[in-house]
C-alpha cells in the first residue's frame, strides 16, 4: 500500500543546526495495516508523517502510495489520497465556519469544485447521520461555529471529516495528546472503530505505550531518524510496556526521553 | 428641509457607490485575512478604464471592462503573494505602485479626464425619471444589489466555502485537497473587481476621473466596513452584506457633516484615519473600561469588607 524507500530529510542543511530528521528510512505498509509509531522527542516520528503527507519534499528516496509515485506530488494533491489529523485540535477545522460547512469542505475532498449550492439537503442528512454516530449530540448543533466546540469534540469531528471520503492512508499525529484522558479514550475508540469499519491503512503516532500496543496490528519505534524496532504478530502480542522500554534502552543505548510518554507509562 | 434631503441623498448615493470598495475589502480583509493594498490602484484603474470608454461613447462596456481590469490587478497581487512568496502587504503595495503608471497610460497620460456633458450609465434613468439625482441613486442601488446577490451566492457555493476556509485555516484547506493558491487568486480577483467597479461608477457619477482618486481608498473602505460591523454585526453572510452598505453610507454622512462644519477638505484623510483608529480600537477601549469598572468595584468591595 505505502512504501517509503530510503527516504531522508535534513533540516537546515549546511548550517550549524543541521539535523538529519529522517535517516534512510524504509517502511512498507500493507493494505489494512494499522501501525502505531512510538519514540523519544525528536526521533523523527512527525517528520516521517509530514514527509508522507507532503508538508515538504524529501531530500532523498522515494514514496509510493498504492502503486503511484507520490515523491514530488504537492501536498494538496496528496490530500486527495491521505487523511490527516494533528495533535492540535485547532488545526483540523475552520473555527469561524459552522460544523456542516466544515464537513461539506471535507466531503468535497477528491472531487472537483462545483458552483452548486454548498450544502444540499441530502448532504445535510448524511452529515447528521454521521454526527449522530459520534454520540456527542453534535447533530443538533450543525449550524454552530466550529470554534465553539471543545477540543475533544473538534478532534472527533475532524476524524469524521478525514475519513468521510475514505482515504487510502490515514495519518494520525498524536491526535489525542491534547485531550483529557477520558476524551482521549473516546477518540481512540472512535479511531479504532472507523479504521476497522472502513478498512483504512493507518499510521498513528502515540505517546501512550499502552495504546501503541493495544491499537492496530503493528508497532514501530523510531530513534534519531531511524526505525529501530518493528514488531507485529505474536512478538507484539506478548510484548509488555516494560519489555518494550527495555528493548528501547537496548537498541538506542539510552533512556526513552519522551516526556509525555514517561508520564503516561 | 429640501436642503437636508438633497444632502442626505448625495451622501447615500456616494455611500452606496463606495460600499463596493467595502465589499472588496470585506473579501480580502475579513474573509481572506489579508490587508490588500492593491485597492488604491485598482480603484483608479476602474475609474480610468470606465472614463476612457465613456468618452468613446460606451459607458456600460466601460463599467464591464473596469471590473475585468480590476480582477486582473487582483490576480497580479495574488501571483506575487502565492507564486513569488512576497509578503501580502508588500505584494499589494507593489501592484498599486505599478498601477499608477498603467492608470496614467490608460488615461492617455493626462492626470484628469472630464466626462462633462457625456452620456453615462446614469443617462437612461435620468431620461426616464427626469431627475438627475434620483437616477444616480436608482442606478447605483441596482448595481449594488446585483453585486451583493452575486457575492452572497458565490460564498454559498462549494467553491465559496473553500475560499472562506482559506482565510480561516489554511492548513485545513490544504489537507482537504484544495489548492490554497487558487483560492487566493479567486478571492483577490473578486475583491479587486468589486473595487474597480466602484471606481468605474464613481468616475461616471462625478463626471471625471483623476489619477489620485484612489489614494487612501483602503482606509475609506476599511472604515466603512468596521463602522458597519459595529452597527449591524457580523454573525453571518447576510448581516455582513448589510453591514458593508450601512457602514459605507454612515461613513459618507459623517464626512458630509464634517464638510458642512467648515472643516478644511484637506483634513478629511486625517479624519478618516482617526475614524478607523477609533473603530479598530473600539473592542480594546470597551474592554479597558470594563476592566477599570471591575477593578473599582473590586476595590470598593474590599474596602467595605475591611471596614467590617
């Protein structure tokens, strides 16, 4: 489904602050894979997702999605194939537009522009049905401005929006990190539900090692721009948080320094 | 009484013509969140094009061509902003500066074009109604309604939604697979088209076009926009549209009153700037007043408690 072949990204090339954020990373995702990504601060997790989404072009290597070479495809074109959620709930939605307007934008993803009415009757009914499934009562607030919702509500709607026209790949960058624990759990469960239902290939960064092992079918660990661990199947099933931390120490010869991760251990 | 009426009539007509500038600024400043200074140039461009066509006996075509030329000017600014990555304010200033020369060329290298005793878009209604001032008002109201309906309808379409979202959250628009650059082209073209239309109609209204008539027009448009928003509100699109018109009319009534009060015409720009400063800082001032009140009551409460 997705293949990253020897991708490299160097920030501030040729200056004192030069940083190899991605160092010859090769990663293959199979159709329907739900991969969780963990790693310390500055390990290159977000850079990997940004590279795949096209926030910048990679300095070396190639990217393929569903057989199509996307290495130099601009970000907005890639967005037709890739759904994406950020850590910051404010990033995924337009605050001054209503919930239904936001959803209409997302529903248009992949399609062409139209001069037709922005939101038709049928579309509104469909949005209502989708919102009802969230169980947050948002179906009755469709004309409310997005900015009035809480972070968790916004993130839930963003998740709906990202998956409404089903993407080939879903990228989640610690999308529950800014939420309180109860809401975070809700959003994680919702994520699992949607990903499973729509059979979406997913790459999820998380700071929560529990959910890293609990969600999906495969876990990779990154350090210093490289993938240092890639587990799935039985090995992953039998993995404990302790053992995983032990492995990290062994592989990178240092302690895991993701501050948020340590807090949720 | 008749004096007051005619005074009101001309302010209202002017307000309606200038409200097209405020519509343009609403699109660039409020929807796209860019202070677009192209406006000073595209307003004059509209006037110049319109006047030139009117002299050649084609007033209506002149208005139409003015809109097209204004849209092109907007596209130039959008190109500088998006493709050449020039800062939005700088991009506007550059287009505006370049337009000065272009406007002079359009006007045949004279700084003023007179349209005295030449048929304009107002002439048909003037013949029909038999009254010059009534025709000015009716014609500009019809034009304004046309523009308002078109703009409101546009922003209700899916494409319009995309443009609105661009100013609101660019990252989100990009991840909805929408080309942000294209949206900026569209928005700036519409905005400057509207501004040029305003210049075009004004030139025919006052029977002259002047190379410097666009100077400071950004400020006038912004002042109108903000005054309107304070009076009418800005909750939804329809309210925005009404606000723009009301704001512009109020602005021109204020200006007319000032002129009557024997204030030097050359001080008008300073006055406009002051009006804008006041209206822009309005929320800050209100908050400060609230804060001081709260502080005062807080102090009083503390005092009474202390006395007990």
